[in-house]
């Protein structure tokens, strides 16, 4: 609501005065029974929730309508009508009584849910000077009749929450036609309305000479920002964020002597930002964040500058913060210059900024030490993460000025070199909601952190913490203790602290003892990662039985024994179940078929004895199936119908006792491996981002696919990686022709089986193949000459078979050494130093060690990480209305920065494997 509080008080005061004096105003214009009955008709026609209504529900016969809530009059005529936030869900159309209240000047229907088009009869309300239909649920084209309201001073159609298609459209009439006669307009708010691109500057500058507020964020505008706007000297507010301007910022903005707010974030701006604009003395807010192509640096600010909010995060700003510049901004309350390219020291003069509330200097190249912000008593967010490039500038201790920041809500000191204990006094920061101390050298907590009763994000990962399990307050939504040195048990009553927890990771420590059953009582848990610890005992039945929320259960690499409880509930919500590397025996749990959203199933390196899990064959979301190194037996694949694993990317059933023929028909349902490059990838990308879009919070899952040579954990961000490993079983018969249909396969391992017959020439269709291992079988015949087409092949092992004839003398195959071919008695060729008997061919064979590529594939592990993620709803945090926009933004940024490992872990690149760059910032 834009009407200041005091005006309301004033209005109320007038009401009381006139009541007590009993003044009766009899109007010649408006017969009072007429106005009253129109209002009551209006009330009756509207659908509203009377439980949530404060105004309409009180309108009743028998009292003076001019004093009804939301109504005020001039000379007995209704002149002001405010039905904002009345939970109205319909009932406004052209026949409505509203349009007979002809003397209305001021109409506010904001924050309702009308869910219809804007009625065209608005042109009957010719006296309107203030019209507010913002966030009122109107949809479709804005009617031409609005253009006839020539007395309008304020027009507000803005919508904050826009789904994919904007609710309101300005196509016909377009912006030009709408504004053509509205020359009195002072405030124009069309945020979230689709204005269809170009020529908005002309439309505005030629029609609206008195304009002071121009708010056109998220309007689908395109550039440039036209010089004609220069005429609008009275502009005080310019909000054009979230458009696609692809334009430079014009210097004439600095001529607007009353400019107070300039918000241009995420608008695709480029060029260099004119420094003069920063120096406009009235300017209070400037937001250029997210314009990656926009260059600039900060000027000397004048001494009396008004600037309160400065947001440059993610824009390409650089240079130094001049000591007399930032320090002059005595009113500065919010500064976010994170993810820019600022260098040099952080000026001491910043210590004079007493009004600071929000301070984010992270991800720059500052050096030197951090100033004491001890004069700023009201700080709610401090982010000093990772900005101090020089080791000398990194924090070694907790800055003392934090001690008295009793209002601090968010503190991020990650990626510094803070050593020792987390001090007691930190827990006196009782407002703290987000705390990120990850990537430091912390060893312990001086005391438990239970009295931080507002804590929602607690990230202590990648330190050297040890000792007792640090209990956290039950308010915590995100708890990250991974990569520390804890070697204790998990408290049996841990469940009492997981009341609101969505994400809980203890991975990569040395936690021992059992998994407490109390964990199962966590009502909202989505990710539980206990991997890489020394936990023993069995998997609690109740953990498997958690229904509805748990999406990731990672118990990889512990000492768990027993069986997988066969208790997956009807509404199983698991997307990842990773039990790799334990001592779990028994049978494959049949009820896993209830987990119809399963994407990653990793039971590798256990002792499970069962047949191929055909009961999963209708889980079409499955992407990774790892049964490696267990005691599975019997035939591979499922009888007809063969199931629906169209998303499957990684299948590893190596080192089991599977036998019989490999049923080729089963492979043909694996469509993700069959597409050509582009279709397959785009399909998978699409799916992946579809799930992840909202919060961008990821959970990573590392899957060991094959494991040769060195132990090397590569956690990679892959949009697509496809692999089949059937090695180390007793498969017999020949390699099915159908393998040749898996056109986007990268990795094929059928080694150490009892396969016979010839190598199918169809294998040469696998154009993306990088690694193929058919060794230790009984394959016969010749190596197909078509192998020459496998141009990406960098690992080949055909050794120990019964292959015969000459190794095709192609450039590709000549790069492999003897090890790829040895153990085939009938094989000849230069790679083996064996001259083929056929003299005409033998002449082609010349050992040429110069062509041998010295790649030691035994050393380079083919261990592949597969990354998978999903969004975590931040639930109550995001929805809490009281959080102002900047605060929400802070939360959002923090959640993104909690996961910096996303970009750091991108290790060795493989050819043609797409690395997700989304989080490179
Ligand atoms: C700026 O605001 C002042 C005070 O409201 C006003 O007198 C002046 O005319 C405005 N300047 C312009 C260019 O509109
Ligand atoms: C920082 O500057 C470097 C070159 O100096 C440039 O490559 C990089 O993109 C810049 N980063 C940002 C965030 O603008
Ligand atoms: C801190 O906030 C309080 C209450 O919001 C306010 O009264 C006080 O003046 C502020 N202090 C400073 C230094 O801005
Ligand atoms: C936090 O707890 C410690 C010990 O339990 C206590 O000494 C301290 O006063 C508490 N702090 C607050 C702000 O409640
Ligand atoms: C959390 O849940 C446990 C048991 O489920 C309960 O005893 C405790 O009071 C709850 N705590 C809060 C803060 O709600
Ligand atoms: C699904 O879960 C229910 C309840 O636990 C169980 O009775 C049923 O057998 C499960 N379904 C399958 C296919 O296992
Ligand atoms: C092949 O012969 C060359 C030269 O005689 C020798 O250096 C090489 O080690 C031999 N390779 C094999 C696999 O025997």
C-alpha cells in the first residue's frame, strides 16, 4: 500500500471528528440511498472470504456508508474506495455496481484474486486519478478503455509473482496507445506486465511529461534506453530490472536532479556505467546486480551523499574502493558488492559507517585486513567469505567486532583461515539465522550452540572439527558437518533436534556406533547423508519406512551389516538410495518397487544375493543402477515386457554371478543411451533443470562406476554420462547386436566373462565410445575394420581372447599398445611386433613407436562421478512474508554459496562430456 500510515490516521481522525459533531452532508449530486445501495450491490456481487475480510464484511445497512471501512466521500459521493487485501476471488464484471459509482477518484483493488480480465467499463469512472489494480489477479490484455482515463495521476498494474506467462499483456493496445492521453500521469507501475519489447521510451517520453515514478521491471522490454527519456527531468524512481535491454546506461540519468532510486539489475546491460550517476546527490538506492557485461568502478562520493543501498553483486565492477569514497556514504545501510573484481584494501574509513545493516564483500580480490565494523551496531548480514585473495589478508581469527552484533542474522566467514575453536561469544548472537564457517581450520566448539534459537542454516563443513557431536537447535533447516574429523557416535536423541531439518550431512568423518532410530522422527528430512564414516549395525527399518519427504539416503562406505529392510512404503519418495561399500547381505528388497521416483540406486560392494531386480522395471525415472560386486545371479534382463528404463545412463552389474546370454532386447529400452548426441542430451538436460530450477540447491552423489588403478574420487557435474559395465560375471553366448543401438554410450565393459562369437561390427555405431573393454573372454574372428570409425576411443582392451587375423592398420588402432591386443594367439600386427603371414599385408606393418601414445590407462581411474540434484524447498523461510526482498535475496545467495564445491570439484575434463557451468560465477 502506498498511502502512508499518517494519512490513514488523519482520515480516521476526521471520521471521529465528524461523527461527534454530527454533521450531515446532504449532497445534491449523490442521493445517499443511491450510493449506499450501489455499495451494497457491489458487496453482494463480489465473492470474498468473510473470514479474511476486514472491510466488506462490515458494510451494513443502517450506518453512514461514508464511514464504512474502505470508503470515503466528498459531498456524499463515494470518492475513495479501497478494497485491497479483501480476499476477493471473483464477481467483478461489466454489469457491476462499481461502475455506477461515478464519482470515484481513488480506487484500490490491489492484493485480491479476481482471476478475470480487467472489465472494459472502467472508462465510466472518468474522475479516476488513482487506480491500483496491482497483484489483484487480473489476467489477459489490458483493455483500451483504461486509455480514456485522462485524469489518472497514478496507475498501478504491477504483479510481483509472475508465473511463466505474465498475467497481464500490453499488446493491443500497446504501451504507446495506453499512455497516449494520460498526460497527467506521475506514477506508472507496470511491473510484470508483458509490454512486448521495443519503443517504450518513445511511448513514455512523448506522453508523460510529469512522470516521476517509472516502474517497468520484468516487462519484457528490449533496448536501447532512448535519448528521448532525457526530457523526463522529474524522474525520481527508475525501475527497469529483469528486462532484456542489451543496452548501455545513458549518462543523462545523472541530469535527473531528483533521482532517488535506480534499479537496473539483471537487465543485460553492457558498456561502462557512467560514474556521474553515482554522484547524484539525491540518489538513495542503486542496484546494478547481475549485469555481467556491465563494467564500471566506483567514484569519489560527495560528502553529503544520500546513498543508502548499493548493489553491484555479479556486475563486472573493478578497481579499488577509494578511502574517501565509501567512507563518505554515512547513510549507507546495505552494500553488496560481492562477485565483482574489486582489488586493493578494504578502506578503514568503512569503519565509520554506522548505519550498515547488510554487508557483503565476498568473492572479490581484496587484500589486507578486514576493518572493524564495530561502529555499525545493527548489522544483520555479514559476508566476508573468500574475498581475501592474498593469504595475508585472510581471516585467522573471528573478528572481534562481531561480539556485539546482537542483530546479526547472517554470518558467512567461509573460505578463510580461521583456526582454533569457535568461541563461546558467537552463541550470544542470538538473532543469528545463517552461519557459514565452512572451509576454515576450526577444531572445536567452545560450547554447544543450542541457544541460537533462530538458527536455520548451519554450515561447518570442511574444517577439522573433532570431539563431541555439536548439537544444534531444532530450528536448523540445513546442517552440514561433512569433511571434519569427528570420531564419536551420533547422539541417540538426535531426532529431537531434527524437527525442521531438510538437509543433514555428516559425511566424510569418522562417526561410529549405530544409526539412531530417533532420526526417523524427522518430519521434513529430504537429504540424509551419513556416507564415508564408520557406522555399524543395521539400517533402521523405520528409516526406510519414512514416507513422503526423504529423497536422498546416502549410507555409502560405512560398516553396516544385516539386510536392506524390505519396508519401502507405498508412497516412497526416494530419489537416491546409496548403500555402496557396506557389508549388507540378504535379498534385494522387493518393496523398493514402491519407490517410483527413484533415480539413483547404488547397492554396490555388498553381499546381496538375488536375481536381477526386474521388479524395478517400471520405474521410468531410474538413471543409475549399480549392483557391482555382490552375489547377484541368474539371467540378466527381464522377460517381456522389457520394462521402461528410458532414462538409464549408468548400469554397473560387474563382479556378480550373472550367467546365460546377455538378452539384447532388454538393452533396447534404454533410450537415453540410444539417442544421437543432441536429442539425448537435451532431453536429459531438460529433465535435470526442470527439477532443479527453483532454489538451485543441489545434492551431489558420487557413484563409482568402474574402479581400476588408483582410488580417485572425481565428483563431476555431468549432464550426461553413459556407461555399461557387465564385467566379471559368467555371461556366455555372443555380444548382442543390439549393443550397437546404444549410440550415445561412452563406456562399455564386458570383460572377464565367457563370451564367444565374433565382435559385432555394429559396435562401430557407438561413435561417442571412449572406452571399450572386451578382454578375458572367448571372442573369436577378426577385429572389425569398422573400428576405425571410433574416433574418440582412448581405451581399448581386447586382450586374452581368441581373436585372429591382422589388427586393422588404421590411424586410430595404431595408437594402442600391445597390452590392448596381447593374449590372442591368432592376432598379428605392428602393435604386437608380429608380422602377419600374408606377405602383401605384412609389408604395411612397420613398427613405429613414434605413433604410440604413452597413455597409462591403468593409472587413470575410470571412476566417474555422477551428479544429481534436486531442489530443496526452503519452506517457511521463503514464504515468511515479513522478510523483505533484500533479505530474501540474501538468503538465496547464501544457499547458493553454501555449495561452492559445485564449481571447485570439476576435475579432469573428458572430451564431449558437458560440464555444467551454471554455478561458475
Ligand atoms: C525536484 O523536487 C523538488 C522538490 O519536490 C521540486 O521543487 C523540483 O521541481 C523537482 N525538480 C524537477 C526537475 O522536477
Ligand atoms: C574479473 O576480471 C577478469 C580479468 O581481469 C575477467 O576475466 C573476469 O571475468 C572478471 N570477473 C568478473 C566477475 O567480472
Ligand atoms: C539500530 O536500530 C534501532 C532500531 O531499529 C534504531 O533505533 C537505531 O538508531 C539503529 N542504530 C543505528 C546506529 O543506526
Ligand atoms: C547461551 O548458553 C550459555 C551456556 O548454556 C549461557 O552461558 C549463555 O548466557 C547463553 N547465551 C544466551 C544469549 O542466552
Ligand atoms: C522437537 O521434536 C521433539 C520430539 O519430536 C520434541 O520433544 C521437541 O519439543 C520438539 N522441539 C521443538 C522446538 O519443537
Ligand atoms: C509397497 O509397500 C506396501 C506397504 O509397505 C507393501 O505392502 C507392498 O508390498 C509394497 N509394494 C511392493 C510392490 O513391494
Ligand atoms: C617390439 O619391438 C621393439 C623393437 O624391437 C621393442 O622395442 C618393443 O619393446 C617390442 N614390443 C613388444 C610388445 O614386444
